[in-house]
C-alpha cells in the first residue's frame, strides 16, 4: 500500500485508463460518488466524540501513558502549563498552553500524544479538548455532507443553442 494519493488513485483506475477521456472522467466521478456515500454512511453511524479511528488511537496512547510518570518541570510566573514527562530513560517537555511536546507528535498530528495524555491523567485537562477539531464527529460529518450528483445520459441534457453552435477546434501544433 502506498501513501502517495496519485499512486493510490492510479492503482484503482488501472482498468479504466484506456477509456475515452469522457468515460474515464465519468469513472472517476462514480468512484468518488461511491467513496463519499460509504464514508458519509460510516460517519453517520458515529456516536462518539471523535471518529472511530481516532478514538482507537487515543485509547492506545492512553494505555501507554498509564505506564509513564509525570512530574512538574518548570513554572514561569506560577504558570502551571509546562510539564516534564519521564518516558523510560527519556524526558519530554509538554506545554499545554502552546499545545507542544518535544516528541513533536502533538504538533504534527494535532492529536494528544502519549506524553500529553500522561499529563492529562494528573491534571484537570481533558484529552478531547487537546485534539484538533478536525478529528471530531461534527467535522467528520461535515466533510462528507456534500453529494456528488449523478449525471444523466447526454441525450437528456439541455444545451443552450450558442454552446451547441460553437465549433471548438484543437490548437495548431
């Protein structure tokens, strides 16, 4: 499996690649229509705060965080946002005010890392409040709310006269 979206889409469309361009584009539309419907259905069944995949990832990280010790690291002006998280033989600095952790997963994923969740266990912070809004059920629903509409057969199209009279030629080479 690849993480390159072009390669992934290319692999799915390998069988229809030799079709005429209009049929090829229609196959892409049908594929997107199918994907949106499947994802909309899956999102509609979500009842948790976050998507199922994110909930699973958070649970795994919470389990790892239970094994970590959390100690108060450094306070500037009685600021209680900075923590030192001991993870085996390594220490990580978590700043709850800036949403940062020196492991950088917190900033990159915008999802609570193990170290942030270790801090959450010892403080009044809530894990869900420390995750990007993009992971929430509401954003997931909104992402797939739109519909990719079916296109009727060309014989049923209503084409204005000035468009049908227009003679489009390929460019001179």
